[in-house]
C-alpha cells in the first residue's frame, strides 16, 4: 500500500481573514446576494479590467448561461477543444445544440485555429475556447478563424492571465471564471460571468436569476414606494444561478491575496522548469506566448505513455498526487463523437500534471524532484 497523499495537485488558501470577513454577513441575517456581492463584482471587475461582472454559483453555471445569452439552441453547433472540462460540452448539449470537438496544439494544449477553419459549418454559432493551464491561447489568430462567430472564453484556468495587455475572459463576447475549491481564487464554490458586449448585459442579468426583469428585491421595491412591491415581472424563464454574500465576502479577501498566490506559483513553475531540465525523458511545458502572461494554474509534462503511467503510480505511492487534466471530451462515450483527434489522443497517453499551488513549500518541491530522480534510477536499471 502506498504512502498517504501528503502533497495535493491542487490546493486553496483560506484562513482567519476569510472567517473574519463572513462573520458580519452571518450576523446581519442577510446571507443571499446583496451589497457584498455587488462589491465583489466591482472589485473583481477592477482586477480584470471589466465593468460587467456577474457573480454566479459556479463556472459551469456561467457556461450554461452563455448558451442562453447568445441564443444558441437546437440545430446549432459549438466548437470546443477536446482537452477541456465536461461542463463545456454539457452546456452545449443542454440547449439542444451539438458540441464539435476540435484538436489542440501538442505543446500548449490550446485550441488550434486551423481546427476552427476545418470544422465550422453553416450551423456553427460559437467557439468555446480554454486558456489551458493559464497560458493564453493565440487569440488574434483564433478570432480571425472564427470571424462571424461568437467567442466564449473558459477562463477557469486563467484568472489574471494577460493577452496583449488585456485579461483573459475579457477578450471574447463572454468570459467564464471559476472560484471553486481547486482554483487559485477560492470562495468554496462559485464563479463569474463577464459580459463583454453591452447589448447582452440585460439578457445576462435576467438569465442569471430566474428571468426576472429589473431585479430588485421586495424590500427595494417597497423603498421605491411601489404600492404592490411583491409583484414580479418576467422577461424570460431561466434557472437560479446567483452567488451570495458569504461567498462574495470570502472572494473580496481572496482578491487581496491573489497577486501573492500568483507570485508563489510562478516561483514553483520556475523551479520545475530549472530542475526538470536534467531529465531527457521529460518534455517540459512551453513558456507563454510573446506579449502574454500566465496565471500558472497547471504544470504539465510529457513522457512516453508507459513511462507516464509508471511515473504517476510512483509519485502517488510516495504521497504525491498527480493527474491529467483534461480527459479528451471526444473520447467520452456519452457524447457519441466520431472525431479522431491525433494530438488530443496522444496527449491523453503522455501528459501528466504535477502539483502546482501556492501552498507547496520548498521542502515539498525538493521531495517531488527527489522522487522523480528516484524514479529515473528505476527506469535506467
């Protein structure tokens, strides 16, 4: 039996400051979406350079909302890189549209612009792209290949990644962010939808909360001197995707720590790059493209298939968790895809994500590197 896992591949940093921040929210008896959420939306917007941030209860909710907001439905197609989270494909299928799985760059694992040109048809309505591991994709080339289509950014990996001076998630029509337990900024569970087209803001606000127009509470309506403050006006029908003031209070504290989290993750990334050079059987990830910066969400290495699987087992046996994100969507039986995507399938057999988060100590890093050295001795024998 292997050693108990002591180094996780993901982690978050929640402490006394977050506990202190939620105390007044609990004491106020108002724990739903309110002033604290408005402040978080404003402050997160200032961080990423957007005035149109809507806090939601998960990034998956933001993805589901994006389909409705853009009017995607039955008979439409949405191009998605196969190396991606299942929530993206589920969002497309949920509205009766068809996810079209595309191949990715073998080094960056980001969507290939050539795939958009290959796969788009008269039914294609949007491209849903991911900035893998925090590395911005080649957005200008993708935008050119997707001309005439809506662009949705899955920025779950790239909370403050920059592309030519602009933050990922603010480049396309809509941006979807994640604040769940495995993300750099964590509120427990939550996310944000960034609306980059003014003509979509009202639709987005209505879809976020049951389709209600002019989303004021009964109390707000009463204060506005409406004589029947309990009346509701629906602009459309929708689900309930709002966040709350408890999560938002945590998020506001996390925002203050975010630059420190990124700085530490950068140090760990640099250490991996330096230390893993000695292993000629490991292919390290590229640095981000020129004129871009990364959020350092994932560190991925490539190895021969049998070696990858053996290293994964060795690391886990020594208490170091590792994984591969993300299992190719076109290989999931439920999606009934007939695509053959050479790069994605090869990456599925050869890529491994090593632990990368701000809670990894220098001692942890030493241990990870030494464990890889021990494994090399095994395969050299």
